[in-house]
């Protein structure tokens, strides 16, 4: 999807399988798509990552070596310093009643093209559905809020909203710090960097409650 004087659509190769709740980011001229479910009622997530070379789109998506950790949905992806990161999200498994159950994750991994994967320091808290891909601010990946799982068993009517703190990853030091607080708390929505701004359009402000707000920050 492009915008100059009008909106334009351009066809790209299909993914090898349908995916929802996955995470994606672009590193230089390669787009990575990781994790997710191949169907919404699946009881196990994908531990798979696909790469598309934008300079050779005719070759299609290639499945590459996955991260050395559990499968996940609603993770946050990011691209910084020529590397692809996947962080947090939730593992899905079959519960006693046969229905999907979620386990909040705090681990993260970084892929250095040509050098393979390594594990990042764990997140200070769980983060499911944070706006993705994480924007880069002052050379650090900013994970914008997300669901930490603390209210996973709270009825939607009693839910107090999702996390507002910003977790900043310094990839070189492999450390997390709190970079500030958001004036909103939205999950299951993308983030974009455009014309010097970070834009978060819509998302869920409460479980199952969608927002029409579009936030932007410099």
C-alpha cells in the first residue's frame, strides 16, 4: 500500500500459509514475518519465520531458521542496527477442555543476518499485542505498552486498561529501561514511522473494545 497523491495498491507474493496474529518488520531490503496462527482456532502457534527479498520479489517468501525459543502469537517485531528482533507475545496450547490457552512470554531474540540468532535479555514484564513493529527512537527499540497478563482473568467490564509504560531496548548493551509513559494504551494494532513521527492507529483499548483514535508522537 503506497500513498503519494493517492492510495495505490501493489501485489506481492502470497505467504506460504495463511497467518493471523503474526509479527513483521523490514530490515534493509528484506521483510520478515514471524509466528502467528494459521487459523484462529488453532491450539498451537507457528514457530516459523518467512523472509521476502524486496529486490527479488519474484522468488517469493523463503522459510528460514526460526528463533531458538517457543512458538508465539501477538509478539512485537522490530528492526534496529541491521537486525530483526522478536519479543514477548504469548504461547498457545490446548487446555483441559480442548480450547486454546495462552501463556504470556517475556523472552526475545535477535537475528543478525548471516550470523544467526541470539537471545535477548528478558522483558521486565510480559508484553502481548503491543503495537508492532516497534519504532526506533534514538537508536533504541521502543516497545509501546502491551498486555502484561496481570488482568487476564479479570472480566472485561472490570478491566482497567493495558500497560502505558514504554520499554526501550538497547541492542548493543542488551538491556531494557523504561523510557517514559504513553498517553494511551492500545494493543493488537500496528505502529508506523512516517515523516519523523510514530503513528499508532486504533487497536483495542479494553479487551474486545476497539478504538477509532489515531495517535502520533514526535
